[in-house]
């Protein structure tokens, strides 16, 4: 959707090369230290916390949103750790901290642990960071390292990533190696990005007084003040942004309009999407009423086992960027909510290349993509068979950090952990309409008034007048369940995907499938779909049924479940404010095809109405991240994705595409009068 030349390509970053001089880490490539040889934490407190007046600002922080700090140069994480300690000691108990930082050369985990070992007073906070530390993949990584503290670790070029940041920063810690040793970071593009993410109360502090930094900050709109430096540093800089505030993103039509606080809030839909959104909003101190027409997790989220997996494209595209980020976020989300893994398992996922076409596609993927082997690697047929503990029909790709989830039980587990959410089951919403400044919701609970309503009810999100235009589809899927007679058999040991998928046995039941049918809404089990699932299973794992003692197989032994996937035309989720379709058409229709992206104002939306739909067959890798994205949007906080991906998920993308198609069709052919 972006008019920029291509999406940022996820890739493995080169990690920092560290030389240790006793207790001091030195970057070999920049010949500069990461922190003061003598008093690293004390230097951080003086340079960044005191000069940004953070202690005083935190003590008086009464806003519901998080206090946001931006940093250039994450390094060992020392600035973050010291700030966390001081914030938790000084800020009111309901206050939250959001730390956004960049790093082009991330430390390896062992170097991070060694650096942290020198600060025993920060040991618990250090352990939290180490437990969440991501793979060195370029892009945005959102980490919840404390119940009150969120970290966005933006790996890659600082200027590029900060230019894609959707959100505003309250204080900047401009760290990173000295400009004379690392001029590649201190560029005009970086200073422009700092200005774009600042507001009229944004402050900054930096250890350096180098000329390029002073000129760059001043030209970007920052007021500068020299103050005494720390230790042997004679001077340093601090100041405040006094330039013109700007909006993020190159496509104003898809910007999230500024909105008042969410106020009284309702979610319609008690599947994984609705519950994950409630959890994300509860973490932000909001209370919610959640309405579910049936029982929690009874719709598409109610399957016995679901697969946490992704299928990355050969060429870089927004779907690959999004789902790669989503997979890693889902893993951290599951680990935080269910550390004992009662409702999920990191078994790994094998994607077999059974056909020549798929073998060619996977090889081109490996040739074109540079991703860590800990995330995905190619495996031979022999290695695939060893990983599955049964003979596979081919080799393929192995995602060691993926696995399976019990989505139905996870929904119930999640619902029990939402103390600030009232859940009304067996409560369909009969009416939803805008009246004055509020949404009126009618159900068997009576008529209720809300400031904010989130539609997270899959295909049923289309039932309201404001959303009937949504181009979503309901796709029937049937999963087959085979009871096993031989106790203790655990084959396959990883999830195996071919034409369908099969999960490791759970409680003496083998789960495999799933069918894909656009043309029926039939809820009863279909014997033909069972046969199709069996055929796919035998194609991928030809000896599995025999090894499990299930051959010859009587179809009457098979159980199963029917569910319905909600998908969008581009198979990406739909996340964001609900566009006012008629107003969009009126506002954008007169524009030329190229000017659709040049409109200066956000296109109109239905105030307080938000959408979370279209999760499709990869919802376990998308729902936690899209719920976090939606909660961030509603609370006017920095977003967990680069702005180009936020735009790729925006509901309005379909309206703009429709207008562009109309204009293309209406354009007279060349040579006509």
C-alpha cells in the first residue's frame, strides 16, 4: 500500500563484535566504549535522566497513557535498566513507561549477559530483558519486559526505523557512539526523524557537543543548551523541541485520527481476537464489557489444536514482514500468559515440499532471504523424518520456534486472567447504533451506552450498517480427529504441514486437516472432507497411520470439528478505525488515481468504532500482535509496527483500492476520442 519503494526486508543483522577490557565492553568496529569504565549507571542517571528532568516528570505523571522515551543506540541496555529502576521507584503505581530504542549491531545474548553481570543491583531487571531478547532480525520488536514497562527494540538503521515510527516521544536519550567514530548514525535523516516524533514538550539530552550534532538538532527544530558533562566530559547538550509538530506516515488518508480517551468501552466477540484485545487494554488500565453470542472460544477459536505457523513469501512483501513479526510476538505473548505451556507447545513446524513446484519455491525462498537458522532453515527428507519421528514424503523448511496451541482452552485460560473485563456469554448484540456522541448497544443486558466499541466477531462484524461494506469472506474448515488405541505414541513430534497439517497427538487424539470450502456454510461434519484430510495426511506422512495402529481405518472412528475462517481479499488482517464508507467515497472520489495518497487530511471514520477482523488461517500468528496494535491505536500510544505495515492492515485500504480500480476502468483507452 505504501508509495515508498518496497517494504523493509527482514534480514539477519550483523551482531556487535566486542572486545572486553576487564569489565568494559569496547566495540571493535567503532573503537569506542559502551559505557563509562568507572560508573556506567551513574553516568546514565546524570546525562539522560537528570538532564531530561525525568524524576520530576515521572513523579507528577498523571496521564493514562505511558510516558514515552526514545533512545538512539541500545547497546547493552544500560540506559533502559537504570531508567526502569528509577521509574519503578519514583513514578505513581499506575504510571507506565514505554521505551523505544534503536540498534544496528545488536549484542549477542552471551555478551549481553556478561555486560549485565557487572551491575548486580539491576539483576532482576536485567534478567527480564534477557528473557525477552529477540533474534537479530531487522525490524520492530515489541517486548513486555515488566507489567508496567514496554520496550520497542527497533533493530536496523536508526534513521530508517525512527522515520517509520508511528507515535510521539516525550524525551530523547541520544546515545550511540561518538559522532567522530560513528558518523553513519548522526545524519540529517536521523534528526528529521527525531523532530517528526517529537511534540512541543519533548526534551532531549546527549553526552556529545560535537558540531554535526548541534547543527543537526538546531536545524530540526530543537532548542539547545550546553551544560557540564559527566566525569571527564567537559560539556554536554540538553534541550527541547520547538519546531512544528507533524503527523506520521506518508499517506494521510490512512492516518489514525486523533481521538479522545476511550472512555466506556465494549468488545463484541469472545473468541481469541476479542479476548486478546481485552488483555491488551486491561494492561493499559482500562475496564471493558465483552459480549459473546455463544460461549467464550466457541467459534473459529474453539478448535482442539491449532498451528502457530507462518508461510513466508519468496520475495519481500507486507504479508511476510507482518507475519514474521507476528510469529515472534505470539511466542512471547504465550510464554508470558502461560509459562508452563499448558495450552501450547513449541514443537516446531515442518513445511514439507512435496511437489516440484513447492521444492522450487522453497529453494528460491532460501536463496533470497537471510534469516537466522534459529527461526527457519532448510532440512533434507532424512532430517525432516527425524524431526517428525516418522517418515516424511519430502524435506522442506523447519521453523523451530513455531508449534501448536489449544485455542479453545487458551480462550478460557485468558478469560480467567482478565480482572478488569466483564464477560457476558450467551449474549448476542441485537442493535448497535450511533446516537449523539455515544454508541448504543442493545442485548439481553439491556441498552448500554459506550464511547468506544470494538468489533472482533469475525464475519459477524459485517452485520452492522456501518460495516456492511467490509469485503470479508467466511471459509468453512473441517478438522479430523482420530482416537488412538496405542497409548504413549507421540508421532509426529512436530507439526507437519503439506497440503494440510497434522499436530503431535494430544490426549490420545490425532488432529489433522483442515478442509477449505468457500461455497457452503454447513456446520455438520462431512465424510468427504474427512477423506480429503486423510489423503493429505497420507501424502505428507505415508506410514503414520500404520505406526499409530490406525490401519485399516474405518471412517466411523473419525471425529472432528467444523469452524469458519474469516479472511480478507489480501489475506491480511483488518485492523484500525472503522471508515465512514460513504464519506470516504465523497471525499476521495474526485481525486485522481495518483492523488489518492496525497490527500492532506485523514479520511472520516465512525468515531469510537474499531475493527479487528480477517485473521484467516494464521490467526495464532497474527491475533496477539493485532490486538496489541489496536490497543495502542485506541490509547494514542506508539505503534508496534512500522507505519507502512500499519497502513497495510488499515480497513480503508480496500476503499482506496476500489476507487483506483474504478478510475482505471473508467479511463478511456489510448487513441480514443
